[in-house]
């Protein structure tokens, strides 16, 4: 499921701020006080001022805040709360020193239990709004440790000139970090609360390494992937690195036991370790499975929640020994292989050929012979494909943010008894829910999963049963 990647978190090399969105005007003037009424579906505070809707970052429902405008449009304005005049009981001091500017985590000012409760309400509101539906049962949220959970990220690298001072030399300064909130500028970070401690603790040394490189300015970003066995760095550089720089990177990763990849243009090369194995891994102990992945493959970034999510998906779908199951947007087999432990046969379908190959590798590694992986364009009708002709008793789908409208229209004719839908966008889940309800299904269960604590991302799961 490679289409569902986190947004880019590095600034382009030009150094220019992103241009305004269509319809954006100069921000309104003034610093008024407003009352926050509720959350938007983006987990931003909503207020009214001078007859106009106002979306406010860093604000919680029930608070009175003083705001600074950040953008204006014909029908609404955007702002950030600069002073909290009457704080909510759900407010907390952000645990990360970079929380005020860094765009990686937008909800650190909110208690974790309140975060997940707000996300659950957003899911229920979206289901009502787009499908006029409510689940017969709201599932309890899935939660886990809110620190050190993120197993993949991309750090931007850029040199910027400091503000000019008369008579002083202006030596460019290295900025290493994530994109600022609602901006293409980078936040210069010294630590990261949500990355594994084994990586976060090395950020100062990583910064020093780039500064020592002869061609450090040619490095545009660094991708980080952490398996359960190792960490991999993919260093993206715009021009070939000299041998001296390459050796500096090797000297950095080797004592740590990390993997190192160098990538110029579209050419990526692993340079350490030299054994040729290009796979990290994670485990699903409940199903006695180990799944391998390339550092640039799509995987769920929160391994603890992923284990709970797979358990819940299998529990909801309830595959039986005699049943044939379809797993759509299957990726490298995160749900496919656990399903194969329960069902008679499982077909995993994915749009990316590379991931279907990875799925086959994982099936072979785990000695599962009752599963097949197919590459197909899931926006097209696949019902006549050879692998689909036998029909399916149950179906699981885990689409990208755009949802699966064409898919739910095409799979309805299989008449599967149950469909489990894993979603990273409650709006498209709700839209597709309306389609499934029209095609003879009822929404029996739904709930949220805290895949991305401290962020506005809402991950959810829903069960549909044939009426």
C-alpha cells in the first residue's frame, strides 16, 4: 500500500516558502480574543469572529484564547492561539521542546486520552455526515506507548543564512529537522519525542557528521527506518559524495550496527553492511510471523498499535478454516499472512509489483503455502481476473487516504459475509460506508486506533456484515 505515505517533511532546495493555496488572501489584522466552540475534522479549534468561521491551531474546545491570524479566505480565516486565557482541563504542557514550531506533532498541548477521544468523535461525526450512519457498537480505542513509537520518518537537511548583521560574516547554518506547522520551512530539532530513543539520542552526532562532510550541502534529506532488529538510514544526495564523506558515514553507522544506503537521483545503493541483505523486520508474535521489509517499503509506523490492529482485524473478520479470503491493498502481507494462519486460502492484491514480490518472500519465509499475491489496478473491475473467479467468503481492505470507492462498488457483488475496512481517513471511510450500506451491508462495529499519537491523523477500523 505504498500510496499511503506520510506527507513530505523537508523543504525544497530553493528555500522558498510554499505559495499560498488557491483563494488565499493576506491574513486579517489584529489579535482578537475568541471562544473555541468545538473541533474541526482536522482537530483544529473552531470559533466565530465578526460573522466568519475561524480555524485555530493550538486551541481546545471550551477555551478562550487570543489569536494571531495566519491566513484569510473568502469563507473562513485561519489562526493560531498565542495566549490561552481560559485553558481547558484537557490541556497539558507539550513534552517536546520543539512542539511550538515543529509540524511533526500538532497535538502535544492536549492530554493523550483527550486526543484519542477527540479522534473517535471525529470518526463518528464523519460517518453521520457522509453516510447518515452510526455503528451498532463503538469499539474501544486501541492505544499504546505515546513516545518512541514512530518507526519511519524523513528528516530535511538544509543550510540557511542567518539574519544579516552589518559588519558580520554570514556563514550558512545547518538546519536538520521536520517541516514547520503549515509551512515548508524546517524546524531545527535536537531531539524527537516520537522517534525511538536509539535514533533520537544520535541526532546531535548526526548533525555534526553532516557539518563535517565536504559536500554536506548536497544532502537534501535523510530517511530513517527502524525495524525490530536494526535501524537503516537512506541518505539522499544531489551529487556524488566524495570518498572522504562516504567514509565519514561508514564510521558513524558501523559502531551503531545501523544500515546505510546512499541515494543519488533514482539510484539507491546499500553500502553497509556488505552482506547484501536489504531487509529490516518486525514480528507479529500472536501469529508466529516475522515480516521483512526494505527501508523504503510502506509499513505501519507504530509496531505496537499494528500488532493490536492485526489482532482486531482478524477477530472482526473471523476467518474460518474452510473459507477463502481476499485482502486488498495488501502491501507486503501485514494482514494477508495472519489471515492465512486462519483461513483455507487468502489472496492478497496490491497495486505495486515490488510489494507483491515482498509479500511472496514473506509467505515463503514463514512457510505459508495457502496464500497468493497478485498485482492489479484496484480502480478497475477485477471480478473477472482468474484469481477472483472462485469468489470470496470474507474481505479485508486497507486503502490509502483516497479511500476505495471503486473497490467497494466492485466487491459488493461477491456477496462476502463480512468486510473489514481499515482506514487512515475517516472522511473517505464514511463516503465508502454509504456505498456499502446501499449494497446490502450494515455497519456493525467501528472504532479508532492511536497509530499516530500527538498528531491529527485518525486511523480507524470498521466491520460490515451482510444483511
